[in-house]
C-alpha cells in the first residue's frame, strides 16, 4: 500500500500557501449622486433628510458595515485628500452636520461607526485636451443623429432611474446589479463610435474616461496594500465596470460585490 503521508503534507503546504497568498478585498459600490452633477444619468430625488429617506440610508449603511471595510475611499480628487479628512474629523468631533451627498450620508457615517481614523480620496479629473461629454453628444446630435438617438433612447433614458417608486436601498441594489453595470459600459462603447473618417470625436472623451478609471484603480492599489485590507470604494455606478475590471485583471485583489453582504 502506498504511503500517502507526502500527499497530506503537500495539502497542508497548499493551505499554508493559500493563507500566505491571501489577497486584499475591494468592494466597488456604485451609487447615484445625491447632489447635482453634470453626469450622463442622474436621479431625481426629494428631501433625503426626511425621516423616511434617512431610514433608507441607514439600511444601506448597515449593509456596508456587514462588509466591515478597513479603509473607505471616495470619488474625490486625490489632491483634496487632506481637506476631505479635515472635514471628516470635524464630523467625528460633532462639529459638522452631514450634507446631502453620498460621501457624507453613506461614507462618513459608515467610517465613523467603524471608528476609522482616516478616509481616502482616489479620484482624478485632469483634462488631457479632450472634449467634454456634452460636446461629444452635441456633435453627434448634429452630425450623427441616428447614433445619437440610439444612445439617447436605448441607454440614457433607460438608465435614468428615480426615487418616486423605489427606496434608496432598492436603487443602490439596482445600481450594483451586473446587468445594469454592463448596460452603462455598453453605452460608453456606443459613444466611442461617434465621429467621421479620422475625426474620432467619441474616442476623444472615452480615452479620458479610461484614463480616469485607470488612475482610480492605481490610487486604490496604493492604499490597499495589506492582505488583511478590505477596501470600500463609494463611487458613481458608471465607474464600477472599469474599476472592477482593472482590479480583477491585476490579479492582486479579490473583488467582492454588494449582494454578497445583503442580509
């Protein structure tokens, strides 16, 4: 009979290696912007400070606490990291009332209740000489009306969700569904088609969009540097597809989703 002890020893070594090679986790939480932004798709909302809406926000915060992040990052340009943390510490010291935006309502609350000392700004918004998205769409409206109407009717109108019949919690769940995330990215691939001949009007903006999300990925990688890290990024849902893709393709992180922590 064969001696199977070497196999057992090999198995134990594999378990040990798995522990040693444990990857840090990152959750990219897609949100709607609770304040006005010039984004392609926005949410119309009522008073988010009302007791009803605050209860809905509380439900989202509780799910984020289930994930138990060790670091929380935001869609704030990296240059404002110091200002972001000064504001956060004012909130910790009872010197700041929460504003109506996702950074305050979801981020500051979650970080404070988990007793985080610091939070992180990871966004990038520099110009690389590109057209703005509004300029790209204006060009398409005149020069490629058929493609413009496709983008407007098949994507933009379908991605315009409101709070009239849904709670904030329900809307956040929808914004993090795989089908919704893919649909947003698909729209950007349609925008990349805008242009004629060698005038790549849509790509002029899309290349900036990719650079922005690559920079966010790089900044996330910089702060997620321990195998025990469980980073949470709170960001507009349009970013989820690319940032998650870059994290996965790096081979350095385990990317987890919201639904894994729903009660």
